C-alpha cells in the first residue's frame, strides 16, 4: 500500500507541474502582427483632409460664350464650382467666373474635363444653399465626366 501511495503522490506532482512553451505563443503573436499590417489601410481619412478652399481661381479657362470649343487652360490643380444664394436664388461660379445656369455649367465642365479628365471638381456651396441644389450640381459634375468630384467643407 505504501508503494501505491507514493506512486499516486508522484503522479500528482507530475500533473501539477505545467510547462508553458513560449516559442509557439511568440510565433502566433508575430503572425498576427504581420496579418494586421498587411490587411490595414493607410489611406488618409477624408475628414482629415484640408478643406479651406480659396475663393481666388486657380483656373484661367478663357471660356467665352462665342467660342466654347477653344479652351486655353494653364496648369491647374482643381476646378471649383461655387454655389451662392443671392436674393433667394442659387447662383453658380466656375472658378470665379459666373455661370448662367446648370446647362451652361455642364457645357463648360465637359469642355474642361475633355482636356484634363483627372482634374478634381470641388463643389463649394454656401451654408444657406439647400441640399437639392448641392446634389444637382454634384450629379451634373459626375454626368459631365468628372471622376473625382468632392464637396468642400469647413
């Protein structure tokens, strides 16, 4: 009986001793780190992008009502469509040049985007302008061929 008791005692000691292998745990941690680095996105969030747009035009478009086909463009970074509310009516400006209505704006945007299709079109509405006008101008810019159309924010 004594031998049997000692045998049980040594088995209990063996069971209570637990060896923790750290190498496989470290391997798993490194694999997780690699996975998260590979699958993460490093794109800048849009809310962090600068949004102050100068009212001065960076585009000299030389577009005249007489000759819409010939457009002289200097090197420019973006096209700004400004929407203002005057006397209860929305008025449009294309990089500082007043535009009569939406069809005239579409025609000028098509001419600009035909020459430089990758240029960003920025819709910059005043605070008082209603959302339906903003969306109409945004959709018009997309239909005119604008691939990169954005809203300006403050």
